[in-house]
C-alpha cells in the first residue's frame, strides 16, 4: 500500500481464478478520517484476495491526490468527514477515470443521495462479513460486465449495459433490474415497488422522481398514484365506460382503472403499437 508521497505505475484490472469463476482484481482506495474505521474496513476486505487496498486517505483533499496518481478502480468512501464531506469528492474525480463508489457510513439517512450520485453500494457501519461479501460480488459483476461489453464494442455505462437501478429500501440499497419492475404505486412520500415475482418493497421515493428516472418508452404513469411497465401488460379489459381491469405479469390480481386512466392507457398502447 502506498503513502501520499509514493509513486506507482497505474495497472488495469486483471482477472484471477477463484474456484470455477474468474474474479476481477480490483485496486481500491479507502477514505475515512477515523483509523479504527479504516482498520475495520481493511479487515473485512482481507477476506477477498482479489481486492487490493492501494492507499488510505483521511480527507477528501488527500483522496483527490490519490485518485489522480493511483487511478483506483473503487473508492470505499465515508460521508461525514472534517473539512469536506465524502460526497463532495465525486465532483473532483479525474474526468477520464471515474472509480466506482461504495459509501461506508454510520448515517442511515443519506442512501437516497448516494443513489442519485450513482454509488454502487451503501454500507452502514458496522457491517458484517456477509454484507461485505455481497458488496464485493456486486463489484465483481460490475467490472466483469464492463470487460465483456468492452470486448463486444458496446457502451460500458453501468446504467446502459446492465439495465439496473439502485433503490433505497429501509436501511439497504437494492439493485433492481428494470425488466423485473411491474408496478410502482404512490403512498404519500413513499412508493411501493412491485416486481414480476410479486415481491414488493417500500421505498423512500416519490412517483415524480420515478417518472424522471425510468425510460418513458417502457414505463407509463396511468394516474396520479401508479406507474406500470408496459412490457408486462398481459391483459387489458374494459368492462364499462368508467371501469377497466389491467393484469400485469407476476401480480396475483388485476388492477382496476377509472375512466381517465382508461383513456390515457388505451391511447398509449395504441401509440406503442404504431411506433
């Protein structure tokens, strides 16, 4: 591991065998002003030989220097630090090399902000070895996907290639495949996300925010309280002028629609067929 004044040749992520799978060798930077927190994080990472801690920084200013000189693949980043918060680091990262970010914090109310900053994961202190293993697996999938897409000459953006969103459910961040979302329903300042498996999660996110985030080609807001995935409409039946039922893939029961929602959905489905 290097100190602030050391120099190093920047290495690209490489692959190593582990069991029957190929693991990506990742170089990581730890950023936390508390020595005990860095020690705990380093011990959790020690169980994963494909992870190499190349440097540790006690402030955002020092982290910027390391990012430019060492080009780490991943930054494990605390939020609450003196002088500048960890979230401020993202705007200072090298334009031609943006590491993946894993926030490591004792704050349980900043996960939505982390999601908006496209962080890969959000670890709440203290976290278990099992939780760290889940984070490392997410990193492995992310970088393996990048390598595969680069080989294929495709766009390597995590949002474009993986087709996933990170959402804040209770005290954890969940990675959700867009294709698995069937329905989103508003409940005050929260929303209920229902997947095609019929699993549901309560999220601290408004329907308006969902509407801004999701691709309009597939997701449609049928009324003030619901967004549906048009790909998962299995059956749409109008039983009267003012009542209809729509069945979505994976849901046990159909959803009832009123007149204005019926009109809007019928027109949207027609437009979708035409396009």
